[in-house]
């Protein structure tokens, strides 16, 4: 099994090119199923989750051409199965996002229940309820969600709680429904906006994405189209935190600063100087030690849960005490015990972690438990004395494109070993 070895102590300097967003490209690839002509997606990151989605689309019968240069062409006209099997869905929860498109296009779909994952139980009841509001008959049998409906009907639906995935599934389904749907208490994440832009490029009529009220005027068909995936705000934030922790200066290029307000505010609070243009972010820490920053995760535009672990790593070596509240997932502190193995001082009580910054961490073998936990361990390794070896990095490869090459180009001493 592969591992990543980091030798701490180097300040990061230079430029890093940000990839397309994992959390945008996955729903967008699923959305191509709605079209009745080929769709071309560019700025696609090379990620394990993208490969899994390609396999899923292929299993459904779609033609998938990955041109290897960040462009994927999906031909959905050859789809001949509406069943997403457990084998693939269990490896990637986002596979459940084929449910809405398949149901809307073909009138039926069977998608394996994704089950829980390391960070929480992550049910899909809100996806099901939303599709039921549009008229779907849904049962859950033998571990599969079985959905059926001749043609979905536009309706008003209020999500019980804000869910990114449920908003995406219902939004995609509503594009082919008869009449208008109004989705209230919708998620407002930039990835929802990107999905809506892609759907509109395919002929959908979606308004209000990015607000908590999305209006979808159903159309008879979606045609092919082209879309370039929004830059990954979580990858961007991860590199910015790395630079802040090491006292360095980096510029993230091909980024979208306007999707990162809460993260940029916290980095400034930690003492970083930050300058943005429309598509770059320069962070200068000037060799200073970061100050501790309190944070509470919440749906966009508040602080993203997908950046919590990275800021935990920053707080481990910051000046002061930080209180971190995780309000989205019930079990998203699994990096804590591993950070403690590196010398961090962290106490967890329920959804709250109290982090007392220490001047030094010391390298050790650690184990990644999930995607962002893996990133936090790399960040801690960048500032720890000696070597940190991170095991189970397959989590990392789900969501970061070439992270060791990108960090290495910024001056980090990092390598992958088998
Ligand atoms: C592929 C993708 O885009 N993943 C992101 C997406 O995950 P995902 O879409 O799975 O996350 P949700 O926004 O749905 O989850 C938010 C909360 O709602 C709960 N919930 C969700 C659906 C449901 O039917 N019932 C229910 O109770 C979840 O358990 C969680 O506590 O948003 C999360 C929250 O920003 C991010 O951490 C993930 O990186
Ligand atoms: C939790 C994450 O992803 P997923 O929803 O794909 O598990 C993440 O990107 O941090």
C-alpha cells in the first residue's frame, strides 16, 4: 500500500495551479445522463472519484471518453441500464447522484444505498423526500433505492435541513419535470451554482442557484453542451493553510477567491496577508507563527466542514487556544488522535474540539482516516520535526490531484512510497 512521507521544516513558496473541483465535477458527470446528446466537460481533475464516476457511467451504458487532458466527453445516448450497483456506490457516496437524472430521464432507477462513511452516518432520506415531492414512487428494498414515475411533476419542496447532495439530486431531476419546481432551503454551495450553469448550458432553465431558493422550469429535453468545472475551493484552502503554517508565501492560480470568503477571513485572522485578483490568491505569512482561530462549520457561505481538519492542523502549531465546532458531520474529528500522535494538544467534547497550540510537532507514523483528515496530516507533517509517514492515502487520492507533486514544487520535502 502506498504511503506519503513528509519531512518537516521547509517554508512553502511559489505558485500552485488549482484543479477543477471534485464536488462540482461528480454531480456534473451524473448530470450528463439527463442529456440526449454528448456533453463535453473540461477542467476535470485527475482524481480517483472521477475514475469511479466514469466506471459508473460506463456500467450504465454511457460512452465515456477521457481525453486525459482534463476533458471528458460523455455520450449518454447509449445508456441501457438504470441500476447503480452496490460495488461502485459503496466506494463513493456521490454515486447516489445518478438517482435523480436516471429517474427523470427514464422514469425509473435503482441505486444502491450508499451507507455511512467514516465521518458520519450520512443518510439519503432528504434526496428521497425531494424526489417524492416531484411525484416519484420510492421504496427501499434489499439495500436499493427503487424509484419510479412516468414523468416527474414540478412542485414546491422545502428541504428539512440544508443538504448539498439532496439539493443536487432534486435540482437535476426537476430539469426534466413537467412544470416549475421551487426548491426552498436549498444548499448555496458554489458547486451547486456550477452544476446549475452546466445544466443551463445543456438547455435547462434553472434560476436562483447560489441562493436558498432555486426555481427550475422543467423542459422536454436537454441537449448536449460544454462546461468547464469551477476551481476547487477546498484544494485552494488546503494549499493556503499549508503556506500559512510554514510561514511561507504562495500564489494559488486558476482559483476562485469569491468562493472562499469564510476561509480567507480565518486565514487573515490567523495573521496572513492576503491579496486576491479575480482568479488568484496570494498568501504571505512572512515567517510568522499563525495565531489560533476559533471556527464553527456550517453550510455555505459559512465556514466549510471540508476545511475543518486543515484548520485543526494549523491551530495545533498556532499561538493561543482555538475552539472548533463541527456542526455538519457527527464523527468528523478522527484526525484528532493522529494529530495528537504528532504532539498536538487537543481535547474533544462532543462536537467541540479545544486545540492548544504548541511550538513544535514531532514526526511519526500516522494513519489517514478520511479525505480531509489525510490532508491535515500532511499539513502537520510539513511543520513537524523529522519525518511523518502517512498510511492509507487512498483517501487522499479520492480528492486531491497530485498533491505531493504540487507541494513538492512549492518546496515541500514530500514523497510517495510503495
Ligand atoms: C460530493 C460532495 O459534494 N460532497 C460534499 C457534500 O456531501 P453531502 O452532499 O453528502 O453532504 P450534505 O450536505 O448532504 O450533508 C449535510 C448534513 O445533512 C445530513 N443529511 C444529508 C442528506 C440526507 O438525505 N439526510 C441527511 O440527514 C448529512 O448526514 C449531514 O449531516 O457536502 C458536504 C457538506 O458541505 C461536504 O462535506 C462534502 O464534501
Ligand atoms: C467529505 C468529502 O467528500 P465526499 O462527500 O465525497 O465523501 C470531502 O470532499 O471532504
